């Protein structure tokens, strides 16, 4: 690190405290998104009933997107000099596999993802346009998922 107490790499300058917090949040996002890969893959395998084919495809797409989000977070994390975790967030197995339950659990998962990305945005605001824009794009993506899940759940009420 330079004597000014900033991290400068690839054109990104951050104060050490902000850098440390950013790396921690990105690692939490990475772990959470990787848990989403497992969660949604599990849901795709477990879904049964009249909407199985549609929801199986939906959950598989969510798993793929979670992996992509994890990789994006990991790329930024390592670009900032951090070390990506090999852990995942805890996944609670409820053993409730009815479509409505899986959709409700998915909605909760997306809600938590939004809050993680909002925390990232708050931490880096004014420090890095690259990380700010990444956080904003992920918030947008997760809010779209939340909206879609809300619409899907209306069919079950």
C-alpha cells in the first residue's frame, strides 16, 4: 500500500477502511450467490405438480444467474486484491417442496440479495464508480426477480 493509505489498482483508488469493508461485503455476496446456485438447483430437482416444467426451467435459470453473479462479485473482489471465500452461506432446508413454498423461499432469498447489494452500494458510494455500477445493476436484477416472484405467487393465493 502507498503512504497515503489508499489502494490503487487498475485505476481504482479506495481508502484502506473502505477497501476492507468492500472486500468483506463482496465475499458475503459471493457466498450468498453460490448458496443460490445450490438452492435453486435443489428447487429445480424437487418441484412437482402442474407447473413443474415451467418452474423447473425457472429455477435452473436462477441457479445459472446466481453463478454468474457470484463470478462477477468474485472478479471484482480479486481485482481489489481480496481472496474469495470457498464457503457458501447457510441454506436452511425446510423440506417444504410445494411450488408455493419454493417460490416464497425464493422471494426471501432475493430480498436478502437486494439488501446485500444495497450494503455494497452504501459502502462504496463516492469511492468507485465500477463497484457502484455493479451494485446498482445487481440491485436492479434482484428487484426484477423479486417482482417476478411476487407476480408468480399471486397465482397461488
